[in-house]
C-alpha cells in the first residue's frame, strides 16, 4: 500500500508530537503498514492490526471517526510547542520549532485521510483468495464529527491551535475541567461533571456573589482569598462551588477535589498544577478534623506559614458544618484553663487562615416555601400553591430539616408522583 508506506515513512520523522507515535491506534497503523510491506505478507497479522484499529475507534468517544480521534490526541498532547503556547509565548517560538510542528500536524492529517476502503482494497490485492472475507470486515469513519476543521492540512491552523492552548492549557486540562484524587493518589478527570448552575441555587444571593467576586479576582490575576463556606447541611455550599466552576471554566478555571483524608498528599496536587498556565481551585468538601489529626497541621501549613508558598495559580475552597473545623470533645473543654485556651486558639487558627468566610444558614419557613415554589415553577409543575406548601411542610418535618436540598428532594418526589399519575 503506497499511501501507507508514505505515511509510515513520514511518521518516523515526527519530532514535536513524538508522544503520539506511541498511541495505541497509531502503533497499530504502523505495524499494519509495515506488515503489508513484508514478503511474504501474512494475512492474519495484517487483519489483526486492522481489527484492533477498528476496535479502538469504536470503543473511543468518537464513534469510529479516525480524524476526530487523532485531532483529539493532538489537542491533548503536552510538548514544547503546546506548553509555550499555553504560556502565551507563541511569538517567542523559533521558526524551526514552528516548522517542525507544522510537519508533525500534517503527518497526522495525512494519516486521518487513510480510509478503511483503501486498506481493505490493499489487503484484497495481497490476498485475492480472501476477498470475500475482507469485504465483510468492519469499516471505520473518516467523517469529522466532533472537530469541524476546514478541508485543509492541520499544520495550516498552527496559530489557531496555539491560541487554543493559550486559552485552555495543555494535556488533560484542555478536555476536562473537573478532577479528583483517586485511590492511587493520582489526579484524574471527572468525565461527567454535575451540571449545577448558579441560578439553580435559590436565595443566598449575597453568599453566591461573594464567592463569584473572589473567583473573578482570581481569574483576572488580582488578589484573591482562600474561601471557607460554612453553614448548615443542605444549604448549598458545595453546589455554589461546583456552579462557579460550571460558570467560569471557559475562562481558564479548573477544579481538583481532594478528600479530607488525602490532604497530606496535597503537595502532589500543587506540584501537578504549578507549571500549568490555568487557574485551579482545590476543593475540600465537608472539612472537619478530629483532635491531633495530621491533616489539620498539613492544611494549616499550606494555607499560611509553610516555607513553600502555594502556587500563584491555586486557591483552596472548603466547605464545613463546623465554624472552627475541629470536633471538640468534653475532654478538650476540661482540664486547666491554659490547656482549654490553647485548644480553642488552635481550633480557630485554621479557620482564620481562610481569607474569606461565607456563611450559609438554614432558611426560615417563609424562605423555605419560596424556594419550593421557585423550583416547582422552574420545573413546570402545575400544582396549586396551597397543596404544594402543605406537602413541603410535611416533607420537611419528616426530614427534620428545612434547606434548599430538602426543597429539591421534595420537588423531585412531587414530580415523580405526578409523572406516574399518583396523588401528591
């Protein structure tokens, strides 16, 4: 297959995007082209690599599209060109580096043009007696479904690609905006992030605005504070943080959630994002400590007082139900006056290191009912207000709580019963 041989030779000269040569799909293409050029050619080997190519494309998120698969790999690649573009240094790139990047991009563009029909025709030329079987083989797609690039070589879009990295960073950060620390203490993406929006949180306008203003200052390179969102359960603390990410991720905001017990590994997160030209919020949900908790001192040192400063592109947003973050026991309150005072001071010292504390309190009865009615209206639920409020009051009493979360749970309950034709 002459076209395959040409692409194989070109791939050997890739330099800037060299990581892509090690991609599973690209390797199977290379091995398949190489097997086609060998004498004698082995049908089983060529068919196996072709089958793996189709499998990888079908199992990808791109529904069998070769151009979309390859272009996604290009967008996510971290190399000297993409990193410098992400750092807004496109104009400082040397002519030779730009030329090398253009060459590489055009090589992968040529690979994206190789069709399954061309491969199968080449296989039938090599093995005419297998033509009937080869015709039954699967076909992948060359349609550009996800990435609507022009009908021109990818290297022609070098400047546009550089601007993309300036706005979206490099590596996995170009594709995802929410991350978490897994059981192996590695930062991995959240592939399906909850679609919370700021307007989905009813009331608490002042609290939301404080968090928004701080986040915008951060994104615009102005002084901003680490934030502690404190208050009752179900009042929207976590929802506010997640909604802010949904609102501003297109402006370069990213978020990494770290569990309380993983705070001792937070230095790995800081090192991970230190050189990435984006803004990161480290999100710690439901933050409380037991006495003598190792994580307490770790977080305290990070927020203030450590010899190693936190990177300028990182803030910590945490939520808690406890104002001073430490679960006090009766023993901590007893003892001599000096010990009790030290315990209280130590307890308050961490909360004080958050520059902004935003308080969320439970809504009163009137506000709770207003939240219920607003959510019902937003969902298009046609139920008279008196019936709605009466049911909401009973539901809240059964839950022994009034909050935005309980209001949403009640409306979910109402919507579900109405959809089934059941009485509310």
